[in-house]
């Protein structure tokens, strides 16, 4: 019933589009506050990182939202490529939501991109589960992604 359900895929695509809009609004809202917080903490190196990386990840998250528009079109026309590109868009939004959690958390500011990160994870799992990918492959991909993120966090804090 759920496998290759294009209607459910279309619903997830609409959520992905809204997540792309949320990336734009959230990143614009926290951008300057994080730069100012890093400068106030006498960390101009981190302020420059936030300045560059937040802008780049904001752009990527919005671009993924635009990709979701194409995915929605694909689902409405029952195109088989929709599952792959929906997974790609969700993966990009996971990235766009993940890194911007770290800088504000280190200076006591809220990290609202956590919600983008969580919604993108739900979209990622939805694309793979409903798209008919074997659960063992999904589990392996998930664990591999967690290991990769753990290495990134370790590198950032050390």
C-alpha cells in the first residue's frame, strides 16, 4: 500500500518545498546574531566561518526546496526518478539544517535549524521507505551518515 505511493510522495514533496522556505527564513533570522555573538566572544575566525558557511548552506537549503518542486512535478506524473531526487533534496536539507546547530549552541543562542534537520530526516526516511528501498540498505545508509556526521562534529570541536 505504501510502496511507491506517488500521492504520499507528493505530500512529502510539499513538505520539502515548505522546508526550503523555512531554511531561507530561519537562516536569515539567525545569520547576523551568530556573527555578532562570535565577534563578541572574540572569535573572529568563527564569525568568518559562520558568515561563509551559513550563506552557503542557506543557498543549498533553498536550492533543495526548488528541487522539491521538480520532485513534486515528478510525483504528480508518476515519474520513477522522483524517489531518487526527493532523497537527494532531503539529504541536502539535512546538511543545511545540521551545521547551523553548532555555532549558536556554542554561544548560548537557540538553534532553530534543528527543526529543519529533523524534518529533513523524516523526508529522507519517507523517500526511501515509500520508494521501496530495502530496510537493511536504509539502516546501513543511516548508520553511515551518522558516522560521517560524528566525524564532522569531532573535527569541529577539536
